[in-house]
């Protein structure tokens, strides 16, 4: 996050925005194929399910289509702290 903030500060004058998306517990991936792969993990997530890859893509799409956002970090974690 510190690197992203630094890049956002230095690249802003060139009209380049820099942001990051921080996903957690994304299912249907090579790391976590499904909730059964990590027993009990869904119980620790307030939304009581794994994140879908498409939900992370939606967060990235938001930054891509919003040029005025820079230096921002978006946590996509279903309420995990």
C-alpha cells in the first residue's frame, strides 16, 4: 500500500492514477477452489461465503473507469478485519 501511495503521488502530475484492490478469501481459484478446501473459513467471514473472482474484477473495473480516484486501497474481504 505504501508503494501505491508513493506512485500515486509521483505520477499524479502526469494524469496517471494508481490504486490497489486487496481481496481476501477468493474462492474458485487455484489457492482456494471452494469452501470445503479450507474447513471453517466461511464461518469467520461476516458475509458467510467466499468472494467470487467476478467481485474482485468488479472492484478493479471501478478503478479503471473512475479516473479521478488515485491513491486509494479497496479491501474486498466480505467484512473480514
